[in-house]
């Protein structure tokens, strides 16, 4: 590697490392988020290094070429938009730190992408899953000893908390025992950017957590030094990946399509079911910890789909319209007139 190019690679790597320190320390971002941003910046660094340049000296053409290369590799629009957002944050930091005079992303438009509605489970599917896991937690264990009973109580408490409070998986593994205030039916949660919020809990979640703390956690805590609320069978704090796998295993084939649930699906289910039952968006925003109400507004579309299904299923005209699908236009018009007269009468 030529000397100049080697210096550019080292300089870019050092700059990315400093930016990650800024995100972790000053912005309070989670390690997983920082790792994703680092990968995005490293990809862009490879782009500018091809013309023997530094990230600090990148120009608008570099950003456009980077986005064009992503599209050529069939990267979807949402991922391209996320990478562009990462670059914008990076160059805002460079401007604030007075390391550059220009932002190469300022005139780049964000790629248009279809808004994907969050996937959620039906209320009956969530109830079946929680009842199944709850029954396992209540059944006395004859094999495996106290640890098996403790693990069943722990899994039931996690699932109830995911659905009752709409918590993220990272928030679940970061919970400590002192964060619970079960006498007040609430939990203190640290979300994105280390922002704290109070999450109210329902009766079922409080009961499951009480049982886990009273009978489950003491069996799993090998030492008194572990502060994490949810522990593994070795007494260590759980990982995000482990919680994902547990939820997938507990859900089974919930919707009959072969797909399994995830912690984020339970979070979406919590918000969706609240909106369907009449909760206002501000309350849902505070519960989920969304910084912007625009993020929560996606659930209005979900609620509208629910209303459309209810209308088609229960409204007299909804049923009649489905029944006239194979009739000719004249017959359909006659039925419509008869329907109007019947409703007015």
C-alpha cells in the first residue's frame, strides 16, 4: 500500500473511532447502534479512499456515487436512507467540531421509500402465547429442580413485560431490580439516548414479575453482585439475542404462516391494540418512548386497517357489497338502491 494511501486509511479509521466515542459518551447511543453507524461510515470511507481522499475532504459526488453503488447492489431504499442519515449526522459533527467547512450531504435528497406498517399479532394470538407460557410457570416442575421452575417464571415475566409496557429488547436486558416499583405498578426504563421514562404496568405483568422476583430470581442469582433483573441459568445478565430466541421459541407458529413472533412484534402489538381500543397517540408515544410523534403516527394507519376490516365484516353494506361481486352492473345498482331505501326507511 503506498504511503499516502496508508495514511488516508489510518486517518479515516481514527476519525470514525472518534465519532463513535462521541456517539457513545455524549449522545448516549447503544453499542449496537454505534456498531451499525461504524459499518456505514467504513463503507463510505472505502468509497472516498478509491480516489485517495479523506472523509473530511469528501464532496457531494462521493455521496452520490456511494448511493448509486448501493442501489446497484440492490440495497433497498430504506437502508440507503438510513446510511445517508448516518452520513448527515457525521458531517454535522465535523462542522460543529470545525474540522470541515462543507457538508457534502446537504443537497442530497433522501430516497423515497414505502412506509412499511409494523407487524403485530392479533389479541387472541398474544393471549394464547401468554397463557401457554403462564401455565408452564404455574405448573410445579418435577424434573430439573428449582432452576427449571425459575426459568419458566423468568420467561413468563419477560413476555408479560414486553407486551404490557411495549419495551424494546435492549430495555428489557438493561432493567435492574431497583427499576421496578411494583407497589405502584410501574417500571423505570432507560431507552434510546439513555433517556428515562416511567412505564405503567397492568395487573398480569405485575403478578408475573412479583412471582419471578419472589420465587425465580433468588434461584438464578449465584452471587449478590448481579444487578440485572433478568438472569440466565448461570446467574449472568441476559443478552439481546437470547431474548429474541426465547420469544421466537415461546411464540411457536402463532399465525399459521410459519413465521414466529419477535420482541419488537410484541412491542408493536401493544401499541396497535391500544390504538384499536381508543388510546390517543400522545399516550402511546409516551409509553413507547418515541422522541417524535411522527414515529407513533404509523399506528393510525394500522388502526384504519382495523376499522376497514370491522366495517367489511359488520356493516350491512359491507356484506352486501361482497355478495354482489359476481353480479352484473344493473343488478348491483338495483341492490344499492334497495339498500339505500331500506336504510332510510
